[in-house]
C-alpha cells in the first residue's frame, strides 16, 4: 500500500465534511474517488496533500505517517486550477517546477521532453491569456507530473476537458501507471472509472459507502440478468423475461434467472429450446451502481 | 534556492518588468522636475502686452504718483466712471479703471478699482503700494520736522529671527522650522502614498491569484504563509526600488538642470527679486538676500539627513508590512476585486487619519497628539516622519519602532491565519464574523 488513510475526521463550522474515512491505495494502480458534489472528496484530497489538517485520524505514505515534506513527492492537479494570465507559459512552468523543488536544469530538461511530447514547444513564449482553455489544461497537466512523482492526485481531471484532451489524459494516466506511478483521481465520469480504475471508494455524505475492486463491485451488484440471442422466440420456462426484441433475423431477449440457478443450469434450460447464438451476463454499469448506492442512503 | 526566495523573485521581476512600472519610475521624476521648471518658467516670463489702466482722479493729486512701468500704463481721464464704462463696452479699451474720489490721506477707502474681470494681485499690490508710500511721505512731511524722511528710513529695521538649536555635543546648528516642516511633510506623504499604493497591489495580487485559481496549485508545494510573505516582501522591494530610483533620477535631473542654467537663473532671479523689492514697500539689499540663501543652506546642513533617510526606510517597511498583511488577509477573503471595497474601508481609515494627524502634528511636533500618534503603530509611520526633522528624543523613536515591529509581527500572524483559510474558500460571502472564526481555527 503506497497510501493509507485511516479513520480521518474533519469538522467544519457548520457540518462534518469527513466522518471516519479510511481507504488503502495499492501501489502502481489507478484509484477512483467517487461521490456526488459536496460529499467530501476535495476535502479528503486536500488532507492527503497536507493543505488542510484532519481533526483526527492519519494519512500514511509507504507505511509512515505523512509529513508536509512528503508532499513534494505528490503531483497534485486541483479541481480549481489556473495559471498566471500575464506570465509566459515556459517561465510559469519553470516557476511551478522549481517550487516543487526541482533544480532549474532538471526542470528545463523535463519541460523540453513534455512540451515535445504534447507538441506545444511553440507556446513557450506565449502568455496564458493567449491560450485556449484546453491548451492551458495541457500545461497544467505537465506541471503536475513534471517532477516525476510516485503518487499523482487529480481532482476532477476530466471536468472541462474536451473529448480529445480527455482521451489524451486517459492515455497518459495509463502510461504513467505502467511506468510505476500510482494515480488517485476523483470524478463524476463513471465511464472513465470503468476504463481506468482498479479500485474505487464511493464517498457520500462524508462517509465511504462503497469500496473495493471495480470488477468485484460490479459482480457483487449483478442482477442475474442476461442477454441471449436465439433463432426463435423464447418460451418462458424457469426464468423471467424482461424484454424481447426481433432484430435482423434474431431474437434478442433480456432474461432474469431464478435465484437458485447457476449460469450453467440456465444455459441447459435454454439449450433445450433452441440454438443459442450468444449468451452474455449483464453487469450493472458503475453509473447504475453509483446512483443506486447514493440513493440507498436514507435522508436524515 | 529556497521556495520563498522563488516567490519573492517572481513577484519582484514580473512587477519590475511591467511597462507601467518602468514608465512610472522614469516619468515621475521627469514630470516633477518638469512641473517645477514650468512653474518657475511661467513665473519668470512677463506679460509683454502693456495693460492700460484709466485713472479717474477727482482730486487731481495723484498724477505724478502713479507711474507707468513695462506692464501697466496709467492714463488719466476727465470723465465720470459711467462714461468710461460705456466706452469700454467691448472690454478692449482698458483692463481696469481706478477711481479716486477724495484725498486718500483723509479717507483711506476713497480709491476703488473697477474691472470686467477680477483685478489680479500684482496690479492691486502695485497700485496700493505706490499710493501707500506716497501718502506715508505726505503724512510725514506734514509734521514739518526736518530730515524726518531720512530718520524714518534709517530707523526702518527688518528683524530676522534666527533659530539655532543646541545639539548634544554642544555645537550650535542653525535650524529652520519651515524647512523641517517641508521635509517632514514630504517624507510623511511619500510613506502614506507607498502604503496605499503598494498595499493595494498586495491585495489585488492575492485576489488575482485566488480568482485565477492558481493558489491551490501553489500551496500544494509551498505553505500559504510563505506564499503570502513572498508576495508582501517582493512588492516591498518593488516599492523600495521605485523610491530609490526616484530619488536618484530626480537628484540627477535637478543637478543636470541646475548646472546647465546655474548662471542664468542666479543672475536673473536675484535681479528680479531686487526689482520686486523696489516695487514694494521695503527694499532688501542684495547682500542681505545672499545672506538669506546662505541661511537656507545652513539650515539644510542643520538637518540630519542620514537619520531621516534611515528612519524613512524603517518606517516605510514597518508601516507597509503592518498594512500589507491586512490587505493580503482581505484579498484572501473575497472572491473578486469589487468585494474588497467594503473590507478595505476600515483599513484605509487609520491611514487617512494618520495623514491628518501628521498635518496637525507639524504645528506642534511635541504636543500630545503628535506624541501619541507617533506611538500608535497604525499612525506612527506617517506622524513620526513629520516629527523627525524637529528632533525627537531617541527613546521615543526607539519605543515607536519597537511597538511598530511588534504590531506588524502580530498583524502578519493574524493575516496568515485568515489568509490560509480564505484562499481556499470560493463562492461564499464573507463577513467580519466569519473572518474572526478563521482567526481562531
């Protein structure tokens, strides 16, 4: 575990932003931090970054209690992010890199690499106010990862990204993971969670309400429904027919199996009826699980 | 390089490289010297058009008294005021009409000057000066005492009270209250200006960082307090740079101008002063005039300029740090620059009060108002600068600086706490009560 958050509580004047939140982030993985607006994600991220201090509980990095000095090993892209409008891109990136503790030479070398990779060398002497929002986001991304941090934290990285840049960002996140980094990001975008994350925590009303491996969570939330493609219309026998469609010569039926049946017993039942062209278990999307879990919590 | 140095460097270089800073730094001394020269120049050129003044003298006694000179031409007319007024309908005939109805030695209010416009001071003093002198002579002559005129002229004295102050080593120094006043007011005003201008810059800098949303990126690498102090110190250096540039440039330009025109100015201005003296009631001999100039120079030497300059830098920094941290706290608490107004008002008030307290302190530099306002840290940087040229006891300076230092450490600490919370708060209307709460987090 590269990062462990244990029983963190944070109380603000009017409300409790985090209430006994714990999570473990395995090394070299992509971790998703999900939750509706105001659930406490940003507060948790700020605590991990030592921007605010928790009232109780602790954050451990590589098994040791985290100190403010450790923050320089974290790359942090905040949700509310900006750049100095009047400053030139190159100078600004260099300044931010030096603030992270890089030497001028190292920073210049790394900047050259990334500016070439993103094909933005021509922007070096431009001012931020001359750039579009998408361009500024590329620069922000570069300044976040420039110092090669082992742990990267992105708060809502996809908000405000156009689809092209979002795709680029996804690719870079996976590439960074393959190079050995650990990435934590918070998001509303459940599609990217399925694409990227191995593990997630779902935070709602200051508490973790769902946590674990994405595949596991989806399997646990399986609703025993299947999509079956056959030549002829299915006769309902030992299962429940949810919907049925006749499409280009095939019947596509969504069915729900009985609780006591396994997949194989269901298949056997179907095989007696007709030729089966495809048999697929329908797993709920993270989006469905998200909405269901969030709505489960009763209003207080 | 440590992080706070990086921040200071960025704040300093981005501001010093700004076109507006460079323009202001180089143009202000030029403007100041230009303005002074313009005033001197405009004052020195004479209106070459001779102005005609019609005199309606019913007594007929003053024909030889009112002498024309290169500016004014007196013409006597045998007409009534109304007739002359009609003649001057278009306003081009003459600029003013002097009407003398009775013997002025009997009725000193019998002379009236009419004009379409307000009669200017120069003409008024010129005419009344000539009439006064004549009437005085007339009255003296009426006593019938021989040589009285010469006796009066001899007895005419002009007491010039010199002020000499005893310095501690027993030497005597010539002092000038007027010069001390001018120096004190100028330094106090410059400090006032710098606190307001650069304090406001700190505030808008903080607001910009917050509205730009860059602040969270930066405080993930440095502590909020470092960011705040870096900004405050960086801008202080900008202010000092500007001040010293102004001093150097103004000094340089003045030196250049005065050496280039030294001869012309000296000769012509002294001549002019002599002329003015002769025109008026009393004539100042040229050697006395030179003595006056020497006195001013002596008085300039009498002031301790090193002390004033050192204290200026100390009070500038102290006062600036005290207020800048408060301005930073306000900048951190609001979401945009328009919201800063309601919060900066209570901070601006003591500064404005200080400048008034400074003006009143100048009249009585050792009075209770001056003393207390030079101890209270919110007014001391300005008021003490006014008092300094009047020789303030050392213990008072030390106490005042001590209180100022403790206070800015205090306000900076407080501001740091508000700043830390404020910069991460978005979209919330902040109240004083809220800020008080942040202070105690």
